C-alpha cells in the first residue's frame, strides 16, 4: 500500500507530506484547492510523462517521494529482482526529481534508474483510474484484453499456446516462401547461384594461395638483385682459396687442433670452431644452389599477375580473402541444393504447416468457447453491478467477432466489443457511441469491482469517478469502492458527500495564501471535523444546524454499511 507522499515544489505546493492509510481513503476540498495537483504528483513519481510546468514557479527543481509498504507475494518484489535492486524488509521508496532544465532523476530504494525502470516497478503498485482509462475503455481494441483479464485463469494458458504455435508457423512460412514472390524469381536466383558456383569452382582456389603467389612475385620482380646478393654472399664465404670466410675458419680450426691435446678447454673451443666451419660450408652450398635457381622468368611473372588479378576480382565479388571466397562458394552450393529440392522441402514444410494449423484450430476453438462463456458471465456481472449503480434498465453485451480472416493469428481469432443500451427502448450500440461520462465512470467501476479479486495491484486511485452521478447512485458508488477497499487500498478524490461519508480515512485539501504566495496543505480529519466537512459538501455550510444534522445522519448510515461490509469479509 501507499504509506506516505512527500511533495516539494510541485505547482502550488512548496513542501507537503501526506500520510495515507489502509482501506478506503478520500481526498476532498474545494474546487481548485489542489487535489488534482496531488494526483499529478502521484502520476509523476510513478513514471508517467510530465512537463516542466509541474515545477513551482521560481523553483530549480521539483521532487516527489512515495513510500510503500509491501506484503509478502506482491508483484513488486519480482520487479525489483528483475532490475537487480536490493530491498530490506517490506519498505519500498520511489522518488523522482525534475530540474528546470528538464533533467529527470529517478530512484528506486535509492538506486538511480531510468524512467522506464521506475514505471516497471510502479505498475505493480498503483493503478490510477481517471480520464485516460475512460479513453482506454472506449477503445474497442482493448475490450478483448478486458475479457481475457476477466477469465485469465482459463484463457491465459491457451493464449500462450496459440502464440507459440503462430510464432513457429510464421518461421516455417518464411522458410517455405524462401523470400521469393514467384517461381520465376526462384529460377533467377538458381541461375545466379549456378554462375557464382561455376566461377568460383573454375578458379580452383587454395587456402593461402594468394600469399604464396605474392611471395613468388616479389622474387621474380627482384630476381637480378637477389641473385647478385646470393652470389656475393657465396663468394664471401667460399669464393676464393685465400681470404674467404671458410678459408679463415679453416685456419682457425687447424690451429686449435694442434693444441687440443694440451687442455680440454682448448679442445672444446676447437670443437665449436669445427661446428662453425661445417655450418658455414652448408650455408655456402645453399647460397650457391639458390642463386643458380633464381631466374628472371617474365612468363611466370605474367602468369602470377593474371592469377592474382583473378583472385582480386573474385574477392571483390565474394569476400575479403581467398578463404571467404571458398566459403561463399560452399554456401552457394548449399542454397542451390535447397532451391533445386524446393518441391520436396516445400512438401515437408507444408505437412508441418498443416499440422500447426490443425493444432491452432483446436486451441483457437477452445479459446473461443472460453471467451463466449466468459462473455456471458461478464455480461451478467456487469448488469448486476449497473443495477446497483442506478442503471437497472441498461443492457450490456460482449460482442465477439472473427477477425482472423481464416488465418492463424496471435491472441486467437476473436476481437471483442462492449455494447451498451443505457436507456429503455434504445438498441445496443458500441460503448464509444452511447456512453456519457457518468455512465463510463460507472461501467469502469463495475470492472474494477468485478476484477478486484484478481487484481494484484495493491493500491487503486480513483480520480473523477463521481462525474455525472448524485443521490442514491453516488452512495452505491461509494459502497462499491468500500467493497474494493477490503482487498485493496483505495484512494478516491471526490466532491460527493455520499462517497466521503463511507471513507475510513478522510483527508482535507486546503489552499491558502500569505499575501504573496499560495500554498496547499492536507490534514486528516477527526470525527467532528468529518461531520463539518460532510455538512459543507452537502449544504455549502459547515456550521448550519440542519446541515450538521444531515451530515451526522449520513455518516451514521455509512457506519452501518461499513459494519455490513465487514461482516461479509
């Protein structure tokens, strides 16, 4: 439940703390006293869209903090876990700040989060019913969702099954069509694949080939320079009897051989010189053979350049490397094979699609049956509620129609539309064409009352629920909200004494000024103050003896209704 609110620099409000209570809370006050500002502040801290106009004139920022007390099993815990936000005990704090520059700072239990994350948590905590929800009720596209929510225990598993079937079927349909709109387009694709495969295959590419060819090309382009360098190196090692490196090493080798027997260290040095001699001799042979094999072969150079050009052309079409080109050819072969065997594959896919459609039809038939039965029950429940709310002559129906066009669709075949006849003799018509503001408020209250047992959101806020009603109907609206408040915290902004009298906590909103600035305050009324406020709401006077008498009578009747409601729990 919403335990408290703290508002700072919100419109006319400089600083304001509001304590709220379990059960049925009402906010009353003169028109323009600031009740709507408080609702705007709640919407703000819950993550709804806002503007900088919310900030009090002259202030640098606006801030709202909401403290909630959670119960075990509340959906908010799962929302916090999903965001990785820690919590200690059952207290949850949401806060949001808005600077004059338009920057938001949202926090959940002190952790800075995006507005979307704040809203994902708040959606599990508070449901505000106001003009926006009126519009949602008028939109027929939302009616199937209302119906499914009414029978969610039966419909949800079937809808999940249907959605899974349709998703799988869409995947297979995409594969079945292969992205082609006609057989001619498929043939063109196969011709292109055959050309690509042949072009790549005829090149006989080998992995690493381009690197080897470039290395060979480098040698051919520098053949004379390389041969000269090799010959020079060979001559330096062994090209002359006297003065060559091998000759010098041989002299050193023979000198060490003469003294090797005198000392083991000399013998070891002699062995190393011996190894050096043979290594140099081997290198000399390699230099000689290599220089003899270096040829300035212009024909081979031309062949290599042509081959490298071919490789470059293929890379430009099919990949960055030779290996990429080879892989492209393999993939093209696989795709061509699939297309050439498209008829067999299509037959296989068609069989799977037929099976999925049959499964869909079974599930969709089951869902249609559930929805028809639920529509009948919802109709009966709504009519009973409307009767209590002063619309005994009204007719209500849930019109189901097939919107699938014979094709499987997520959510099942049907759309739903709520039909209403508010007055005797009038035919049933779509809700959006016949419902007045007061009737919409009552119908929405019907839904809230009917869905109360299934609604997991702990706090319901009703703003402008009393539009277009008075007298006995207003009293029944209050009784309905009192009933909802037995399983939820209810906060209602009202102008009607019949509703306010039923409240378990009555908060008065008052606007005042100090000659320079305007301020807003709230105060929980005690029993005598409740009487005075109810009298004022009924008669415009808070100290008129007759108004006070009527107020006490209304509160006494309300207390009896509360006792009866409590006995039913």
